[in-house]
């Protein structure tokens, strides 16, 4: 797992790319499972949070596109 910071790129955007890659690979979920017991409701809550975030971003993008 590696992210190369491009010339002229802010460190924050590189960290965001790293975070996306970690989430895509499911590394944190695997780590959490091995660390301690995780209930089913936790996964439901996480999925709901992710969908909520995606919907919010999509709505914001639509609003920006209309202007």
C-alpha cells in the first residue's frame, strides 16, 4: 500500500488518496475483525454512514452542476 505524492500536490489530497485506497482494500475492516468482536449492527451502521456520505456528495454535485 503506497501513495506517491505528486509534484505540486498538497499532502492532504495525497492522504485522501491513501485513505480511499485503504477503504477500497478493506484493511481497516480486517484489522477491526482481528482486534476484537464486531457486531452485525456495526456493519449496518457503517454501510448506512457511507451511503449517507455518497448521497450528500451527489446532491452537492448536482447543485453545483445546475448553477
